C-alpha cells in the first residue's frame, strides 16, 4: 500500500503542473480569466494562438505519459510484490489526470484533462492511441464540436479494447486487459463529467464550433 499511495501521490502532483498555467505565469497572465476559463490546449489556442497551444499540449501530453509509464516503474519505494503492476500503472494514470483537473498548485482549478488522458493512455498501451485519435479527428471534422469529439474519443477506447479482445489481440500480461478496461470505462465517464458544461451548451444550441477544422458546408 505504501508504494501505491506514494506513487499515486507523485503522479497527482505531476498532473497538477498544468501547462497553460505554468506558461501563463511566465507570461504574466492566468488563462482561466480568458475565453472559456479552461486551462487546456483548446482555450489556449482560441485565446493565445497556435504556438502557445502547442506548448501547452506538449506539456500536458508528456506529463500524462510520464505519470502512467515512468512513475509506476520507479525503484522507490521498494516494489510491493503483492501489488499488480498493471493496476499500479492504472492508478498512477488516473492520478495524473485528476491532478490536471484539480491541481493542488493552482487552487484546484485546472483543465478538463483530455490531453493528459491521451498521454496517460499512450503510457499504458500506445496501441490504442490510434483509434482514439481517429475517432476524435473524424468527430471534429463531422461536427465541429471539440468537446463532443473528446467525449466520443474517450468512449472509443473501451470499445476498441473490446474489439481487440474479440479479434484476439495479445497483451504482455494477462492482467493488463481488465486493468485497461476498468481505466477506459472510468475515463469515459470522467470525460463526460468534465465536459458537462459542453453538453449543456450543445443541448441549448450555444456550443462553439471549431469551424476551421470542419467539413465544408457545416453550419
């Protein structure tokens, strides 16, 4: 339990280093006071432009990957032989995303966790980043809604896992599939929760479309 607690805490603290907020400190501004008020790459793009958004995205992706792939592999504290490595990695992946959404360094007001979640997914099993990105890009092109695209992409992960299992995709360890499936279902529900305001705006017909990325003729 000591290893699980300490490494999950470390992943959470790493997740709390929100790219938009760290870079904003150097620039003398708080992005949460601009645009949608969200400390993520989408709001960074809308309010501060592509170079700033790209830097935010890189930081948030990297910390997700580090939290899921490197933090569980640390040699300290001593590995607990009773703790399955797959479930430790999933716990750290969840913790790094929670840190981004509720960062302790920034008054527990962060972003929605999409980029950090993608980075964590890459750290857990990079194979499934591909279908998630394909679904996100397709949904964005067809609808223009970033929030909806993100929710559909998150939901595609457990669906892709199920398809992979049906097709006989093998994993390095047998316990990896149930751990990933649990993470995928939790991530889908959590993404819907963090995008609840987007859902309300879509239902009310007030959601912003990313028109530069959508198919021609979409209103």
